[in-house]
C-alpha cells in the first residue's frame, strides 16, 4: 500500500463537474477491504463494471477530459476525489506507471468453485489454475491474456495467498475485471468437481509433455500452471488428464509463466 503524501494537497475545482471537495485529509484504505488501482485502463475497467465499488479517486488535471463520466459519478454519489500533481500520484501508487489516475475500490472476494460452476454457461470454457504463481507482473500479464482469449477464471488453490494487487491490475490493462478469481477446495475435491462439470485438466510441463499444437484439446479445459522456478506440485501434475509442452527452438529452456499462458490460451481459443 502506497503512503499518502506527507502534506495536504491543494484542492482544485473541476470544470463542468461541480467538484465534490472533501475537506478532511484522506485516510489510508483498509488493505483487507480496499484495493488501490492505478493506470488508466485498470481504473476505467473497474468503473465500467462495478462503479459502486469506487471509494476515492485521484487524478491529474490532464486526465479530466477522459474521465468526465467517472467524475460525474463521484459528484452524484458523493465520492471524494482530488486533482493532484504527478508526484502525488507516484507516492500514492508507489509507481511511476500511474498514467494520471489512482482509485481506491472495494476489493472483490474470490468466488467459490460451486458458485463459479453454477453460473458458468454451457459449452466451451477455459480457465487457468495457478499453482504457486506470485509475481504481480506475471499475474497481470496472465489476466490480460486470459481476458483477450476469453478465459473466464483464474483458479486459486485452497491456501493460496495470491490476490490482485494494483501492480497486477495495471499490467492487466483492464483484464482483471473480465476474469474472476475462484477459490478451490482441497485438490482432490476440486479435480473431481471440475471433471463432473465436463472439464479436462492439462498440466503444463517444460519437457516430456504432448506437443501443445498437435494435442486434441477438450473444449472445456483447465490449464494448470506451476510456480515460477519450482514448477507445479508433482502430485497435482500426475492427477491431470493431459501433460502438455510448448515446442520451441531450444535456444532457451522455456517461456516464463506469463508468456506460456498466452501461448496455451491461443491454442485453445479456436475451440470457442
């Protein structure tokens, strides 16, 4: 969580929005309940999908024209906003990649596996099971690829601490709002329930797997991707229906998990 700037900011009246200017100093968000987003596409996607989650908004003067609808929402619903300097946004986001806007929003809790399956449409579906992936930039890139190729969820093991961060949402460029997080029960129960719902599970391995591009991929598919460096749990890999490898030139050992996810999803996409 980024620090608030050390001194209070100047309030600025926003042209054509009325300008709800709270006089109190902004308090830090509760990290358990709120998520600090930054980046234009990340903030815009969150507002488009769930505007009621917005709690605070900070933006530069230059972003006012592109965020008129969001600002009007703030005025109508008495959501605090501030027009601030670039340096203030950098402190709030703890990043120079804020793209002129930062927002505090309510954090969205993961779905249960049963809730996700209950609402899932019939027909082709794809999701990614992340077994230990933790780097926020890799997570953001995975979410972006998943959104692009129509995957509906990222599945998290029962005790995984992985959660969406501002950095991951910014890298996802809006994809974090298109792909739900799903909390799995214990491994055996999760696998059994997914198979009951018609899914095949494919373990992704560096060597020894079937060629991804010649494999017969099921139309309802869960890709299981392992942690950066260590790979996935061997028991989990053995329990999957398929073991897949991405062929390449051999000039490098393998793709990183984010690049691999994009290739894997692109291979499944024609099944849609």
